[in-house]
């Protein structure tokens, strides 16, 4: 009944911008005199929308804080916008199946190797069940996989908090934690899916948080899917000095140092404090 009333207000015209459709949906529900709860709204939008790579980016939130592309906050038309990642735009890849495979294989490998201090968690949405047409799925048929039954040692804890403990060292992710995941211990990332545009910047920037000793350990990304030039093209609209290089150029750090000093962002005491952080970082992989 609600869907029919909303259609009467919105009409049948196709919207090529999900943001304008979302505004129209809110206005229609207000006009009809009822509110949509999160569940109803998700059912409606999922049923009436599809992924279109050429469409405008879907705005997740408008922020009042300053723009910071490294944290996924972009200045657009006088606003600071955070976008939904590609996975949240009804991504048609069934990557959750592969996340389950990765987790099962990873667990088997660390047992076979006799590792005692490495444990992995897996993050994905919904319930995963393999069917006969899925490759190499015979041994997996008949089982239903969820975050809960694949992470029994969570014991009700939030995944972010559990990953911050010594209980887990590796997180296997299927279209989750690409934004808003601030884990400073994260030092390595393995990418096995297509990344592009703002999603690429948001995802890879999970590694940029500072932590004592992290500078000495360094960060590492192993990308099995994307071409280096594609990654560079994604970053350059937001970071004009982004470049590809076989060896890091230390002069870039001094250039940035001078720019920050000119803007009074840091002072000499702050810089010395950063240098003197104790080297006791705990590495995490994503």
C-alpha cells in the first residue's frame, strides 16, 4: 500500500541520480503523511534501483567538518560530502562467497603451518550459501555461513574492537569497512577486487593512520587486480602530487613539512614528539 502511494507522488519517471531519487522518496512519504523506517526504505530502494557506474556518486552523509580526502570527506559545491562505497551501491559481485572461501582456506593454512599467534576474522553481509553451479563448491554445499558462525571467538564483541585486541591479526573483508574504519595498527592490505575513483581513495586510505613505531615498520599493499596507472588516476583528482615511483622520494616529505609550517598546522615541538614515538607498533593486516 505504501509503495503505491509513493509511486502516485513520485511518478514513473526514471531517476539517473540516486540522490535526487532519495530526496523525491523523502518528499513523497512526507506528502502522504507517513514515515519510512530503515527496513522499508531499504526494501523499496533495492527493488527500484540498480547499479549504474555512470551515475552520480551516492552521498552517504554531509559533514560540517573540514574536507579531508584521506578520510573520505570531499569538498563539493560548498559542502563536505562522504560517499557510499561502490559495494553499497548494490554491487552485483557475489564477493561474500569468496570471503568465505578465503576464511576457510586461511584457517586451514595457519593450522597446517602450526602458527599459534595468527588468527583471522571475516566480515561480510547477510547469509552465504553455495549452490552447485559455484566452482569447487561440492564440499561447501548444504552449509549456511554468517559472520556469527564464522567468527565464533568474537563472543558478541564488535568486530572493530575485537580486531584492536591481540585476538586477531588478519581481517578478511567483503565490501565492508571501506569507510569509517580507523584502525591505526593496520599496516598491510591485500586487494583482490576492482577499485576505482573515490572508492579506491577511501579503501586504500585505511592504512594512513599513525601509530607508535608504524613509520619504522612501514605500510604495504599487494594488489592482485588493479593496474598501477588506474590507482594513480583515482588519486590524482584529490591529491595532485600523487605519483608512481619504484622508490619513495624523501624530498616529498620535506616539501610537505614546509607547506605545513607555512600554514601553521604543526610546530617544531609537535614534529619532535612525532619523531620520538616509541617503536612498539603491532601490525595488522586487512
